[in-house]
């Protein structure tokens, strides 16, 4: 592994309003690793510790304990008193704010890291031209930052981070200030550049779709600890807890019971649902009370005659190529469904049966308080 973080903890003093002398663990002994040439995405809600972890890797934040290695080099080790300064860690850093020098042209902004390293003029000019072309901004070399769009400024910041060819590039929510369409375009460009250049990256975001798109591996952080780590496909298809499932898009939740040896889920809202595959492991471990989660796109809505057991559509919103429905369930609660617009449209007030895709259902035990484990 090219980047190794071992049991890194970061404790902050109590905040104003916290009782007593309570301390806050921004990181509670986190361990992650990134293979050479791969991108690790750190994702989680605000306050989960993702930016603190990035800053510890960068040397902008000193952990309270743990070890951090980049390549063969230990850059932080609490037990040995090692803490290599940021400028000596061979890192490229890209933040939310583009941090371009307003009085310098694009060419001079990108050249700045090379000038600091006393790279010869000819080599400097060659590299600046190469990386401006790489990010599609070669024609902007003589412009100033105030003459650029937000997307162009972010691409210039990327060129500046890459121009001295660091081994590692760290991204701290670099696209959060951009509009959704531009974010999609630039995240694709960042992924393509990372794979073509081959640097090792760590990418912080609060957007799980963005994390899944750019990350070869994804770590979900929650309250300073790792909730789950794995490939995007593993995390999306097999969330280890209901909390992770909800974070990665499983917004429909219904409490119920397992029956028929784990082959059936029953609830007041959905009635009886055959499971495919059946929840044999949960049932055999003695679990009967469960919470079912599924994603809005994993649902069929079937129109039926009105009746006490029928659900009812209370809202329909067109969204791109999908219709998004809100459905009032017979046992209480609202179910959200996302259906391809090519299917027959259902109007508000229509009585329907909600049918989750059996193979897209996620099941988790409920504890005695009725909360998902």
C-alpha cells in the first residue's frame, strides 16, 4: 500500500456549550490504506472526520496518536516523535477554494510550485503547457483568475497541484462550490486524469454518488470511525448496517417480522413480501423483528381498486428521465418510488400496491427499542 494510516486518533478540546470537560474525538483510531495509483474516497456527513483525516495525511493537522506512511517513508509516528512538515511530504492539495493568486496569470499560477522548487525555465514552461493542456485550459494561459468561471478556476487548481508531479494528490471537497452539471463533468475529468497520470489520491466528499464515481475504494466515516470500507459496488449492494444503507440511498424503511423460516417479510404497510434470496441467516440466528430498507428506484407501483389495504399516491414530480412518487402507505408512513418515465404515468390520488424488488431488499435486526441495529 502506498498510503497507510494506522490507528490515527485526533481529539479536540470541548466545544462551548458541551457539558463538563468532555472531549470530542474527531478521529477515534482510524486505519485506512491506499494502493499505489488508486483513488480512495472518504465520504460521510458533516462532522464525520473525513476532512480531519485528510488534513492529518497532509500534515496540516497533527494527530494525537497513530502512524502515517507515504510510500516507504513514515511521515507521522506519535511514538517516535516523527511529524514531517507538509511541504516535505510530496503532496498536491486541492481545496474547495481555488486559492489562485489574483495578481498572477494562469500560466504564472500553475508555474508557481515549480518556481518555488527552482525548476529551470525551459522545463517549467514545458510542464506548465503540458498540464494546462491536460485539463483542457491551454488557451487560458494568459488570463487572470477573475476572468475565469468557477469550473475553469478549479481546473487550473488541478493543473497547479499536478505540475510538480507529486506522488499523492489530496482533494478536499473540490467540487462543492459548483453547479450540479459542472460537478458531473469535472468529476469525470478528475477520474480520467487520475487514471491517465497514475497519481495516488485521497478524495473527500459528502456526496456518496461522487465518492462512488471517483473512488476505486470508498470509506464511509461516521462520528470519527469507519462505518464501512470497500469497493463502491460492495458498499452499495451490501451495506453492513441500516445506517450505511440509508446513507447510500436506501431511503424507504419499514419495520416488520420475518416468517416462513426467513422466506417472508410481513408488515402492516406492505403486507406479505416473499424474499429472494430469503433471510435464512437472520432467521436461524433467532431474529424475527427486522427493519426493511430499499431504494426508491427498486419499486414497482401497480394500480388497484381503492380499498383499506391499498396505498395512495400523494405526489408525483418529474425528475429527468424518471417520475418520482410519494405514496401514503395503509399502515402509516410514506414510501418514495422512482419510476422510468416510459412506464404509464400514475396520477395523484391513484390507489396502488407497493411492490419492492425482492432481490433489492435490505434487512437488518431491530433492537428492543425498535431501532435498526
